[in-house]
């Protein structure tokens, strides 16, 4: 079992605010860190897969950073929009687990117009 | 569009009555996974198939079984559902490092 923690559990922001949340994971035997966005009644959608320490990835207004030595990743959303409202899940895979992902509980983001 | 499909989206069963959830994929991926997510908890891997090779997680209850008759389909059988088995069940596939999820089946046990 690999303990992945996400904070905060939920977040409410106004449209236009920028926001960020955290995923922490055990740094030993790290293989990959995944971020997903999960909107209600839809499939979880992959945002990023990150493998290298210091990695930064960006998709539109969303970006993520990775620190494998200290075991954390940040997800940033710039200028939040109501359509960003979703649960953001992170998951960590270890080198020995052959594709198994260990998920955090997620951060539920609500963006108010 | 290539995708992962889960049926039904909502399933209601009675305590102790066997139930089967289904998953199909058009991605032709060789790995398929079943996850269970209980309310406000992290999705938890139950088992996965690498082709026909079945891999059960150590803490998956015996009440949960799975079948994969071919590459495209995978089934989750719950032999005697208890109230504690009410959850969202997610199916996923992968070929390399990325997993692709279906929309899930929400199981209610009465």
C-alpha cells in the first residue's frame, strides 16, 4: 500500500481566481505521478503523467510541478473558470508495481461565477 | 471515438444478491483494471489483468471475482454484496504508462 495524500480536500473559489493544490507521496522507488480531472457523471480524464524530478507540465491554464526527492506535486489553475469545477485526483505508481496506481482522495474544486 | 465503456452506469442490488458489472474497451489495450471508490475515499485497485493473466490485490475480498473473456471485455462479479460494497466501480485500461478510465458504475446495495 502506498499512501498518497491530497490537500485541501475541497476548495471554493471565485471565477478568475488562481488556485493550487498539493499531492504528496512516498519518494522511495518512485516511478510516475498522474493527475486526473474527474467531472461529475464523466470519466476521469488524464491531465498529466510526470516522471522526472523537476518536471513541469502545462495544458492551457493548468500546470503541474513535480519534486520526487521530497515527494510532492503541485497542480496550478490560472484564472479559474466554472468549467474547471471537478475533482482533481493524483495517483502515484512505484517502479515495482507494474502499472498499479495508488490514488489520493482528491481535491474537489468548485468555481463560482 | 476509442473509449472505455461501463454498463450499467447505475446498479441497484439487494443484500446478498449476486451482481455483475461490465466494462468494454475499443482501445485494444492489453491491461485492464477494476477500482473501487467508496464515498470520500481514494479509488482503490481491486485487481487487474495483463492480457489473460489475472492479478488480485492482497486485500481484495474473496467476494469479488473477475472475468476477462477477451481483450475487449472485463467483468466484475460480486457474489454476495453487502452494504459495505456500495461504491463507485471504475474500470480502466492501459498500454504503457497512462490509464484510461470509464465513467464508472455506481452500485447501491439495499
